[in-house]
């Protein structure tokens, strides 16, 4: 009942974040890859050629994103939303009319920048500002937009492309963004929500607003980033090389593909569960645990060849994905405040995009050098365990400073300056 009350009272803002995540699908890899075969055929590209073009576009979008993140700190949410949706619609038009490689590269760059980048960035940043005591639940709900998009849009693309062709389908995407998404998103984001209205807010210690310069100079930021980058690096790598993995293990590719439904369902369940846990305990307290299921998933897939291992792997990966999709949205406001949240998140998202681009390439080179792929996956699992231990120390030290009751029992020397009160100027 409490959850339904929360949904009813905050439907406007939750719908805005959900739809931003939902329509970000047009810039996500799973959606763009639906045109992979048509693009390679019309432009006479090999898998390697298109992969290189896509990697360049993705890396360029990651490099550009921090330069746009500041707009979320200067302008209102609806203003950034309007610009982002229009630019994403323009990107879909470029894709529909691309007749040469430069225009194709430009369209991929814009799709990645404004779809995967700014649409999700706007959703997570504005939700992080609009909610405080219920930030975990809010992040869990809006992140479901990505999972709904992943489940619905591939089928829609196939049906529409059968009538309009792949280029016509991309034009339809642009029209949908302008005619359907834009007016709804403007309505849902045009009025800011006051997080001070939440009665539980007083139970959380205040967090001072760090400047971007302070954040990037903080050792804690880079330690936490080393944990945050693990899911995109490992997840993208495992699925990019899934055919090679199934051949090594002797798994039917159809059975492996069926595991995605299990993973998606698990992700949704644990994203919502994590939202409740974040609101109860805080994202910082949960930080040491979110990579443990991913480490176990790596150990399973690197050590077992039985077909049942597929579903154990998918469940464990879904648990970790569910936790990370909610936890990471709530984490940065807890650590660094909300005033410069757009800039902070733009850097972290750019790093995550970079990790997702590098993972398949690095592991692919190691495979070519005949380094055992199961061994590589096992090392990824060990990395998750090691960085989880580091996150336990980071969480402990942060709470020692931000929660006075703990500070007296722990060391007085902080790893980083994270006191909740701003320094006197």
C-alpha cells in the first residue's frame, strides 16, 4: 500500500524519468544493432569494419558527454529534455538518410551521445535531485524504463521494418520522439519536485555539494569509479563474445539466448528490491555488495560447462545488474550532493561508456593472442571480489565522517574530505 501511495503521489516525476530511460533505447546498442545487417550490406562493410566505426562513434560520444553534463546544472530539466529529444530525433533522421560513411558515423555518434548518454543522464540526474529519502525507490522505478525498452523495441522494430524498411523505421523513430515523447516529457519534467517535502529527509545526514574540481581530485571518486566500471566492462564483454563462449562450452546458442529472459526478469525484481534497501540503509552502505553476484556469475561461466550453468549465470548477472542500475543512480548524490550532479554524472557515464567500448576490444585481442577466455572471465570475477573489499573500506570510512555516531568508534583520519558541512569561505 505504501508503495502504491508513493507511485500515486509522484506519478508525474516518476513517469518523466521512466520515459526518458524508455526512449533512450533509440541510442542503445541493442536497438542500433537491429540495423547491423542492412547497414553492412548497403555500405559494403565487414563485421570488423562496422565494429570499428561503432567503437569510434561510441568513444567520441563518451569524450563529448562531460562537455554537455553541465547543462543539467545550469538549466531546468524540461529545457535540457527538449534539446536532448530534438537532437536524438535529428540523429534518427541522419541514420535514415545516411548514404556515405561520414554521415553514418555522424548518425551513430549522435545516437550514442543523445540516446545512451544525455537521455539517461537527464533521467538519473533530475531524479537524483527530485528525491532524497525515497531516492532508491525512485531510481528503481525509472530504471525499469530501460528494461521495458529492451523488451519491447526489438519486436516493434522487426514488425515496422517489414513494412517500411530499416530506413523508414528510423524515420518513424524520429516522428515518435517529436510527436509522442516530446510533449509528454515536457509535461512531466516542467515542474520540479521539492525533496524537502519528504518527511524522512531529516533522518539522513546532510551532504555538502562538491564542486567538479573537488570530485575529480578525490581519491575516493576514482576508487568508487573502479567498481562502477566493472558491470559495463564485464557485461558488454560477456555478451559481445557470447557466440565464442557458447562454442567453447558446447552450449546451444538457442538455450543461451533463452537465458536473457531469465536475466531480465531477475534484473527487474532486484532493481526494485535494491530501491527499498537503498532507502532503508543508503547506497553507500550497500556499495560493498553489488558486485558479489557478478563475481559469482564470472566464476560459474569460467568453471562449469553444464547447460544448467547458463541459467545460474543469468540469474546471478541479473541480480548484479538490478542492484547496480538502482544503486549507482542513488550513489553520487549521497557522496557529492546535487548542485553539480549533472557534471559529476556526465563524467561517470562517460567512463562507463568507455569501459563498455574497451571491454570487447581488450578481451578480443587477448583471445587472438590465445589467452584462455574462461581464464579471462575468472580474472574478472577475482577483480570483482578484490574491488568489493576496497568498497567495504570506502563505505566504512565515508560513514565514519558523515555519521557522527560511527565517527567516534573509527579512525579519526579520513581517506577523503567528505564531511557533510561546507567549509567556511
